């Protein structure tokens, strides 16, 4: 295999599974250890990956969080399928936390017939909950301009006054090593508090969020269950480390 072909293969694998070992590449490419190590060193020099002990990991890319309006039109069918699975977990008379986010937003129309109370930090969520005549509480704090999520110390402190039977969170990244992450430190603090105040927490994530890592850590991968539509082979580590709810096991 030519050098450029090896480079392309290594980067393709890292894009799919985030990390790879030298031994895996030796087995898959049928080249010597010295050749593989030179390839990884050169790709690191090109700023295309990061060397780690025994292998390499994908280089983290800067993230510019999309607006709520942009998020609601992406992966709509998958988000609606995830929302339906999340709704099946909610029983009558529960008090649930509904995080800001486009996937949790899709849950709201499906809650209309349930006798529950919803606490949310999403401004659009609060308005939609009111439209559907669902008992709701909007926590106070600073409103993010792009996503319309309520964040900050005021929001986190207020959440500390409540206790939830279940919490449903949105997340920007779900990674076996880095855990659950989001781009905003203040928003991460709100999500952390929601997890602490809930009997059970579910992260709603379509497959595009797997093996992604953003700036601020929210929780370890085994701290929350994940609700998604499918789990491809390259995401198997997530399933090994945490409870994953898919169409096959709901």
C-alpha cells in the first residue's frame, strides 16, 4: 500500500472510532511497526492527528454551536424517533427535567396526554409546553442567544431546589473516554446539577453525536443512559460502557 493510501486509511479509521493502536494498524495494513510509527509521526507533524501511548487519536476540531433554529431542521426523523422512545419511559405523575435542545423539544407534543410536571431550561420548550397545556416550570438565569437555553449559576442553584424522577438531556458529544460533553461551561454546570437531582438520567443523542468531544465535560460515560436510534459497529464501546436504549431493547 502506498504511503498516501495508508495515511487516508488511518484518518478514515480515526474519523469513525476516534482512537486506534499501532498493533491494530500493523494487523490491518500488513506493514511493519516502524512504518506505522513513522506514518503516525508524519500525520501528527501535519496536524492531522494526535499521538498517544501505543497509537493515535483523532484531532479535536473547534466547535461552533448551531442555533436552536438550525438544530431543529437537522436529523428530524431520528430526533422524533428518539423522542418517542424517551416518552415511553415516563409514567403518570412524574416530575421530569427536560433539558434545552432540539431532540428534547420533539418530546413535548407526545407529553400532552400525560399527567406530569416538567421543569425545563429551554425558553422555546417552555412556550411549547404551555401551548400543549402541560404543567411546566421554566427556571431562571442567563439566556444563551443562539440556543435559547437558560444557563449560569442562578439556573444551577434553582435546580438544586428540585428533585426529579427522570431527567432527559441533550448533549453535543458522547465519547467512551471523554464522556458526555457540551461546548459551554455554564451549560455543562446546569446539566451536571440536573443529573445530581434526578433518580435516572437519559441522554438523547442521534448517532452523529457519538465519538464527538466538545469543550466542557458534563459526566462520565457510565453516569447516564443513552437513548439513540441505532448503534453502529464503530460505536460499540459506548454500548459496552453504558446503558443504551435503541429500537431493539426499549
